[in-house]
């Protein structure tokens, strides 16, 4: 798994609604999966409230840790508590300024609907100096892209539909270009009838024998109830076939050893 | 909202599966809601991989920030990558040691099923020196409770059913005792037909006039499509009726002003 060295990704989530449990953070899961499949190592997730200092802290912490990619979601709209652009500017030590390209994006969106530019709408075109606006094909608030030293920073909106469209139409191509040339492959084994703690030494042994593979066990119900454990097997490699072969070998060993102690085993699809 | 001063809560999520997007972080949302209703201010969420140093970083960062409560989920089971106890011990600068009370909890669970204590099972009874084990009524891994200076730290398992049971049967009573004596009240207004950016100055005005109320707008669909915005209104107060009245007043003002500009408004239940 050490192949993605130098390709750490950090995901920042901005918004009180996530912290107070009003909204479940599906954006982080979606981005985490995308980044992982692109070969990045998602290192940390930080969730902060709608507060300039807290947002600045989140960006600063990821920059200081040397992240290759930082993606934030949330805090880009027209209301008083949309503070991501300001927090990012503070973290970078640059001014927030009206960006002409961003302004024309916002203007066009409202003109299409016969609406005027108001102060709250113009606010969405203010981004940190040196940053580029990311077009929003669905909503009105542009995203923000800035390269800082060697880190690529993307600020996307919190509305999942907008965030996903902007990621797929703009961010993904950049991540492919600057990212590692490796493939991420995964497979799963479901085991029934054996407690997770009995499988633990088997996992240790298989990981020793297949050292490019990472196995994580997920107890699907409690050990006190019926025993159901999913073993999620992952590998990264510059060579897709090699990664697949590693996964296959690990899965074969798991199946052999768990069956050997009386477990009922089922292999799930191996995918890339 | 400044009433919960000194009652910051931090939620830590431990596990690669969250970062790679295999599992959506519902634990954080559930805990965030519980903590908010108990009057705590959920300040930050940190998500780290199954790595001792990263886990230690997360605990250390929340302790240094002066959190009143830190709750972690994940990393407490029998496998090699369950490293929360170790990471917490590193953060506190104390040794990990076999806790007799924890050991008897684990032992009892396996004896009930006629299973021996193995090395991987005994591992679950090793907790930082000075910490107390939290009984797990559903699974086998005990949780960990430790008071550090003025911070109450709880480490709970990642399996939602176990985490919730342990929170409700053990953690919640402690949080009530050491927490603020305040009530959290909320209400919602759904607005149709007006863009979020048009509502933004109304939100500003209502928050100026009802200064104990916090209003967050959530665009439910894009501004480019049909306009649907939820305004989530919250207030905290030592007096529940006072908080409710503040919410009612803010909602009345929102309804009046949004209707005044042609919006269609619907009030959702006001709850505590």
C-alpha cells in the first residue's frame, strides 16, 4: 500500500449541519472512494463549523502536513454563513477579491432567469487572489481551484449534485494528470459461523504472506449474535493485473484457512 | 448560541473504511445529534486511518484545544488494525495495560459461548493506564473511559449497534451530569419559488432581530432548477420555553418576509 507515497489526499467538510447531525456526510464517502480509485491515499477527514478561523485551521493543517490534494465541500453559497472562500484566503495569507471570470459565471446564471446581481450574489464571485473559479454546471456558486506550493486545493459546494458534477467535469482530469500511475483493486470475502477474533490470526498470516495486500475485517453483526464477518481485501499497484493476482492469492488463502476451521465462506466480486 | 461556552465536543472517527468511502459515517451524525441535544457544541470531527500515530494526533489535537468531551468510534476489536487503545495511550503519554475489569468482561462473553481466551481476544482488554472499561452489552470489545484534566474521553466501537447501546447505557448519564444545563430547540421553514440568494438578506435581518437564534439555509435543489430552500432555525437556552419562543418569533418573521416577496412558505414542526 506504500505505493501512493507523496499522494496524500485530505477531505475537508465545512458546515454546522454535519456536526450537529442534521445531514449525514455522504460527500466525504463519495470523494473518498473517487480519490482512492484514482490512486491517492486518503489520509484524513476534517469537519469544521461555518467559522472563518476553523475553516482556515482545516486548510492550514492539511497544507502543513504536505497533502498533494485537498478537497473541501460546503460553505460556497450566497448566505452569511458561507465562509469557505474567506477561510481559504486566511489560510493562504492572501486577499479575497472579486474574480472577473467568477463574476461572469454568476452573472450569466442569474441573467438567464431575469434576476439582478445583488450583494449576496456578487459575494459568490469573491475568491482568494491567485485562485481560479471552477464552473458549476448545476447551481450558481463557482468552486475554487488553487495550487499552493505542491498542493492542489479544490473548494466545492456542499450540495451533492453540484459537487459531483464539478468533480467529474473539472477536478477529476486534473487529479489524473498530477496523480500516481497506480491502480486500486479490491475484493471481499464473507465468512459465517466464526467469530472475528478467531479470524484475526488468519488475517495476520495472510497479510504476512501477501505483503502488498491490506485486509480489513468488518464484523457485520455482533460477536455475541451470529458470526458474520466481511474481509475487505485491497491492493494498489502500477500494474493492474499484478494487483488483481495479489488479491486473488490472498482471497484463496483466506477461503482455505477459514473453511479449515469450519467457517462458511463466500467470495464477492473482485473489482477495479 | 454562545451559551455552551466551555462545553465543546469533538468527535473522532477511526478507520480506513470511512476514508476510502466504503462506509458512510453515520456514527458521527448520530453522535453529533445526541451531543447537540445535550447542550454541547460539536466543534470538530476528525477522521483518521487505522494508524497509531494518526489516532494519537486526533486525541492530542482535541485535548490541546480544550474539548470538554471527546468521543471516538472504531478501532476497538480483536484484529491487528484495531489500534484506538494504543493511539489513546500514546496521546496521553501512559502505558497500555491489561485491565482486570475489562478482561473479566471479555472472558465472560467468550465463556458464554464456550470459547477460549486467545491472544487476539485478550488484546481487547488492554486499555490505557488509569482508564475504565465501558461494558459492551452487545458485542465483546469493551469501550474506554478516561478523564484527562478536565476532558472526558470515551472510546466506543465502530459497529453502530454496539456504539449506540454503549452511549445510551453508559456515556449519556455522564454527559448529562458534567454538561451544560441548557436546552436545544429547533424548527424549520420550507420556502418555494425564491432563490437562496434572495432569501439571504432576510436571514441576515431576522438573525439581527432575534439574536439568540441561528438560521442556516439549505438549498434543496439547485438555484438553476426550481427554488426550494430549507431554513433550519436553532436556539439554545437555559430555559426551554424561552428558546421555543425565540424560535417561534424568528419563524414568524421568516414567513412574513418570504411571503412578502412572493415565496410559498411551509412551517415544519418545532421540536426540542
